């Protein structure tokens, strides 16, 4: 699992038939304090996350284990929206 921030949306009218109806969001992996790094990537949203949300993502074959993504050509899926993170007694992120 990776922590990522939702930074945008993706619209695709032409796509694999099995992905019709799937919401696709653009994410960037983050540090525990929510600061993004690395390249953006697209994930299927199974939870109605929104821009600015910090989320947990599953990748590879694990990304195809949700009810929405089963047997679909998916490499990344949003599987949780984070309310807050606690690390070594500190709270570097708390959803407002």
C-alpha cells in the first residue's frame, strides 16, 4: 500500500469495455506529512475520493481484488481515504 494525494481527474471516452463506469483519478505518492513526490499516476477510485484527499492505494495484482476492479486491467486502486496519520506520537496529517 502507498499513501498518495489526489491531484486531478481523468476523463476517457474510449477505453477498455470493462472500465466503463470506473472513476479514474490522478495521484502522486506522498510522504506521511502529505507532501507529494514522484511522478503522477492514475488509479481507479472505489470510494468517491476527491481532489486534495490523502488516500491509500493498492497496486499490481492487489489492485484487482476489490469488487469494482475484479478481472479488470487495473494497476492501481484507491482503497481507503485517510482521516489522519499518527507517526511516533506525532500527527503529521489530519483531514480538515
